[in-house]
C-alpha cells in the first residue's frame, strides 16, 4: 500500500502543468545537446545545471531528469543519420539505423528509435518502482562468482549483436577487453600498457574509440564518394510513418533493414 501511495503522489506531482513544462524544456534542451557527438548526458547536465538555480527544487529535479533523458536519446540522431555515435550507448543504434538511412528510410529509423526509447523508459521505471526491494536483495547477495557470470553473459550477448559469424563478434569483444586493460589498475594502481605515455594512464576514452571506429571511417568513405552518390539525409513527417512490415519487424526484433 505504501508503494501505491508513493506512486500516486509521484504521478500527481509529475503530471502537474509546471512539472510537465519543465520536463519538456529539459528534454528539448538535452536532445539538442545530445545530438552533438562526444558530449553525453553527464556533460549536458553539467552545462545546463545553471538553468535550474532559480527553479523550485521539485521542478529542478524533473528538468534535470528530462535533460538526462533527452541527452541519452539525442545521441541516436547522429548515429542514425551520420554514423557518428557521440556516446557508447549510441554506437549500437548504428547497426540498424545507418543502413536504413542509406536505404532512404532515415525517418522510419528515427521514429522507431523514439518510440522504443519512450516505451523502454516507461517499462523500466515501472519495473524498478515495483521490484526495487526484490532487486536490491538479489543484488546484495552477489559475490565474485555471480559478478563474473554476469560479465560473461554481457560479453557473450554483445558478441551476438554483430551480423554474420558469431566468432567475429567474440573476436571484437576480446579486442575490446584488451583495449580496456590500458590505463591504471583500479585495485593496485599499476600502469598497464601505457608505454611511458602519461596520457594513457586514464585509459582509452570510450567515446574516442567509438568515434574512431564508426565516425572517422564514415567521414573518409563519404569523402571518397562522388557528390551524386551521397545519401539523402532529408527527413519529412510522411517519411517517419512506419509500414506494417516495419511494425512487425520492429516488435519482433527480427531481421535487419
């Protein structure tokens, strides 16, 4: 009953006109900042934090949450249209989104990404609110074997995202692990694979690696194409309407454009 009462209180606060206005402003600003590659949600919040100094505390928190959500989603726009993931999370969107852009279906990719982002966020909030005590109890019982098994599961799942032979995905995961060992060991403070370069003591930046793998290669490829072979990035409202086949494939998660 306490959970239901707290959720009712939270919904009544979040659905007030002032809260919705500040949430809309935060999401809009966060999306505009998130589109810029390499910034990310935390940097967007730090940049826009002064806007909340003269806002009531509740509305300020709602606005900051909107900025975070908008910045997280905004990174997918550059990934879909330009294959330039600004964050590590946005790199996954390039697997399906950019091929759809090359096929002239960028609008559908943007619309489905927006819908999936909203639906996933709402489902995640509901599950977290309803099962947070249970999840906390399960997480508190984790020890080294459980953490190791969870990491192996995540790495294997990441390897299965690629197209074609899963062995190539596993090779890329191992390569990522090797690159991740560069820097300072968190437990002992020992420098690993820095080769005397102090700039590597903080490790390889994940955003820089993602931009190098996806963005730089795409810029070079675009420079080599003739002007009439460049993809058309113009998107209108009509082009964002998915077909029945898009709904079926998007809901089932099968196949790639």
